[in-house]
């Protein structure tokens, strides 16, 4: 699911169901993680796919919260690239189990910071349309 597609899913959740932007971020983050869990069907390795899904869910909460607060996706695309680069660089070759666990603290911190950013968030009221006279 591309970034614009995730944004649209979030808008649909907010607009069609009346849910808050915070619940939309959490739902989209879980969907983002579930999409990564499908890698288990491609590789046959379900434990790493579940780990990847949990990491992606935490990352999704952080990115979703930043998207709401920044109101743009460009820095988020750059952050996603850095995250992917770091994870692939760690996974290159035969990393030790300790090195392979290195992303976990970052994902936990990102998840907690994302929840922190979402606290008390109130979506801006839509601008009132003025009738043309």
C-alpha cells in the first residue's frame, strides 16, 4: 500500500465512519503491518514475517502521527527510505542475532512517540463554504 493509498484509507475511515483521525492512524497502521505479514506467504518464513509486521505497525503509527502533525508526506517518504536502508543494511550478510534485534528499540520508540503525537489531537474543522451571491 503506497503512502497516497494509506492517506486515502485514513480519509475514508474518518469521513465515512465518523471515526477520529487518531483511530484512523491506528487502523491504517495495523493494516500496514498486516500487509507486511503477507511476506510469510511469499517466503515461507512466518516468524520473520510476523516480526516484520509488528515493526511495520509501530512504524506506521509513527509515520501516521507525523503525517497528521506535518500535513505533508515528503519528509515521511525520506524517513521510510532511511528506515528501509538501515534495516536492509543490518540484514545484509549474516548478522549476529544481537544485531538483527537492533531495530526493535527504534520501533518501540517510534510507536511511543507516535502515540504521544496523537494525544489530544483534534482535527481542524472544515472551512465553512460561503454561498456565492
